[in-house]
C-alpha cells in the first residue's frame, strides 16, 4: 500500500508505523483537498503565498516560511512532547495517571468535545472564503491565508484524534466535518457564531480578535484534559492560535489609527464621507462580535461543564497556576440570574460555573486588547474610549438568551430594545457602507484608505514585500 511520509504529512505521531491509521487518513485526505478547493479561499488556488508551515514542534521546525500554493500546503499532525508520568490535574480523578487511551465511560463526552472544537476550524475557512477578493493589502491577504491554512491544520489535528481513538464512529464524524457548511440552512455548522457571514474585512478583524480568542481559551481548557493526546494536541495548536489573535487585534488597531488620522486631518467625527470608519460604528462591530463570541462558552449554569470537570475531561485555563484547590468542591460562584422578572443574585456550585469561569478569563483578556486600542486614541488626542458590552447584552445562549439588556447589562423592555437596536449594533445600511470601502489593493506596499499600514512585515520581511504572487 501507499505509505504516508513526513514529506506528505509532516508529523510526530509515527504515522509510518500505523498501517490502519495510514489507510484511514489516505481515504480522508482526498475529501479534505476537494473540500478545500470547493470551500477554501475563492479565486486563489493557483496563487503562491508566503506562508508559515509547521514541520516539527521544536523552535526551528514549527515556523518554516516559503511560497506555496494553498492546495499544496503540507497540513501536518503535531502533538506537544509527552510528559512522562503526567497526572490528571483536576476533578474527581485528580492525581491519577493521565489516560493514553479513551476511557470507555467517557468515550461519548470526549468525542463530543473533540467534534465541537473540530467543527469550528473548517467553519471559519468557509466564512472567510470570499474575503481575498477585497483585500486591503498583500500583507493582509497573506495573513488571511495564513489563518485559513492553520485552521485547516487544526482540523487535521482533531481528525487525527477521531481516526486514532474512536474507530468507525470517529471516521464517520471526520466525514461529517467536511459535509457541514457554514450558514447552510439544512446542514449548518454546530455553533451559531460560525454560521455568521464574514463578508468584509472589519468583520474578519473582529472575528480574529474575539472569536479566535474564544478558541484560545477553549484550547487552554482542553489542554488540561486528562486524555493526554487531546491535551498535547491543544498545547501545540495554541502556538498557532497566537498569530490569529495578532492578525485580529493589530487589524482593528490599524483601522482605529486610520480613523483617528482622518478625524484629525479633517477636524470632524464624520469621517465616512472621507473614506474612514467612524469610531461609533467600530464600537457597534465590537458589540456584535464580542457578544456573539460570549455565546461560544455555553450556558452560565451547566451540568455538562460540571461533568467534564469532575471526570477530568476539560479543565480551567491555567489550572496549576491560578487555582490552589483543584477539585472545586464545596465552592460556589455568584451569578445574577433572571427570576420572576428581575435579576437576582444566586449562588451556584463552582463546578456548574466552569463555563462562566472561562468566560470571565476570556473577558479579562479582551479588556487588555481594548485598552491598547484606547491608548492609540489617546496618542492621537481623540476623546473617545471603546468598551466591551456587559456579558448579558445580545446573548443567544445561556441564562440571558433572547432577553433585552442594554450594553451596560441593564434590563430594558422589548420596545426599548427595538427602538435602540440601531444604537447598539450595526444596521444593514452601515454594513453596506463598510462593504463599499472593501476595494482590493494588490500592489506591493499599497494599503487601502480605511486602514493604516502595518508597523512591520512578516518574518523580518519589509511591509512592501510581495507576500502573495497572484496568478
């Protein structure tokens, strides 16, 4: 039979020694390539892109740069190095040896966790497939494609787990990951945020700031898992996820910087007529994408989250660093829940609040990003501050789902919500305006007028480097 080599699929999981796994991945690989050609970046299959490829997990090998056509990208399978005698670090199985095989009693729950995470990876590629046609610069185009191919690699990482540890069920789940489609009415992606259209670059930058940051914290929680192959897989994925957050956070920052420049240049807040994005509209995009991303953590009170923690399947981010009591027993968390028409302080068991603990850590991380954006406004002498809406605002999942709260978290009437919705979230007209700015810029060193140029290039290259060789 045909063997998988490191040349075809870079890996550190000894693929060549596992004939069953070779056959399974060889059968899945053509379907993945067909999916990429159908649902990957539209119109750039033959373009050569200056991409980073992981070829090993060491410092020299995980970031190899060269021009490559995306369908020929070498999607590898990498796990962080194994820790000898690693023990489960939380829950009822605290101190027991980490599992190298799937415990039978946790098979269904682990598969569900892996499939839910895996489904987000191809979903985001599908959401972003048309963005290349309106890129604000070659630098940004390359960053989009880097994010896309790494989401593809993350899919490979999860599919490896499904094929390796879940038998026929895992193979069927891997096939389904290529069958669902973002935004499809009949067969959508699992989580609603990954069915939202991303048809302008401002949405892309917000998505990679807020939604990819959710990905960071989900991976941090899964990296604590007592199922060691999953923990090791997620630890390596986090090295790549950092670049996705960089693309989003600096992308939004460059939009803010350009808007501030236009405000000072023309001495007006009304910079839309000068080709800029007003700060108030940027705030609405923040409100939309942040609140959508909050939903990805699940319900505030969750028996599933409690069960995952108790079993040692999914922990808290930075468990060893931040927490001294790793069983989370006899502890509580206070929430304001909606009861009898009002918010009431309620204490719930800490284990049932694991989603909320992760959401809190996520919020603090986002606040640091917003603080950097506000410092840029101060540097331009602009008297405006961006804020994150309160976590009850615009929720579709959990205790506050579909209830009207203003961005400060105060309950309001349905009538007030409808009346003020255009103050809180982008209107159709405002989205249409943003789309009018999305004109492709593909000459080296040129940048669209609605966004500032980057401070520096990629991998030591100049900002005006030809990051994409368009065919």
